[in-house]
C-alpha cells in the first residue's frame, strides 16, 4: 500500500489527528482547564508553569537559531527521511491496530 504521508505532511500532525490521540488530548485539556477554574491555588501554579515553559521554549529557539541556520540543508534532508520512515511506520500501525481510529471512550 502506498504511504498516506505527503511531502508537506508531518508525522506528528498525523499522530495528533488520530481519533484516539485527539480525544485523549481533548479530555486532558478539559480536565486541566476545570482544575484551574475550581482550584485557585492550582491556577496560579499552572500559570507560573505555563509562563516558564513559554520562556524556556523561546530562549531555546533563540539559542539554537544560528546552529539551525548553518545546518538547515542537512537537517531538511535528514528530517524528510525520518518523517518518511515514521509515516510508513504509522501506516503499518494504523493497518494493524484499527482501534487507533476510534476515540478513547470506544
């Protein structure tokens, strides 16, 4: 069978679109939001954590930018190969495990 992955498609996007994964993410997001709303102390802790993660991510990207710029051509081909292999693996998993196409509650 031909791979469903297209050149522009990212294996992570495909995984996130699987019903079992997307429904789990939605459930976790709802629980996280309701916990923040019902527990003021947890809300403040969560907000501090969220700001810290955003700041760390921005700092990491800023620090890596010059390296990524120099390695971009090599990185692009390596990422394309890895993405292609991962997509083929995902095709195989989807074929062998039909439950991946159902939400968690099913």
